[in-house]
């Protein structure tokens, strides 16, 4: 039973990565398939807000359930999000200073704190 649950969980992780990739490559169609109008700013900001809350909760659960070392590795993995956010800012007409000053610093802090905890 444990192996079956693990396989299903890993498949779910891969599936959500595929869905996320699809949002990046086919944003209009994927947003429509998600169930909201592609031009709905409110829907898109709500999606982002829910994802951000979930990202924080998942990391806190990792910390609470397994301790500092896995939490550190989780923080390092989570640094992918602000790196992607920085790229999104720059490639959509935003300022490089904003991309680096907000998202770049966030990524760096996550990696440094994560390394201290993971290797500490």
C-alpha cells in the first residue's frame, strides 16, 4: 500500500509540473482549460495567491514533520519560484531593478538559509 501511495504521489507531482509548464507554454488555452477567462486579471491573481499560500504552507509542514535539514532542501527548491518570477518580470516589460531587488534577493535568501539548514 505504501509503494502504491508513493507512486500515485510522485505521478501527481509530475502532473502538476506538466500543468505548470503548460501554463508557461500555452497560457491562453491553459487558462481557459483551467476554467476562467484568459483575460481575467482577478482570476489570475487569485490563482497566484493560492499558489503562494500553498508554497509557504508546504514548506512549514516539511519543517514541522521532518526538521531543519529537509526544510533547508525545500527552501532551496522553492528558490525556483522567485527566480522564475524575476524572469517573468524582465520578459514582460518590468524593470530589471525590480526583478533583482525583489525576486533575486528573495531567491538568494532562500538558497542561503536553505544551505545553512540543509548542510548545517
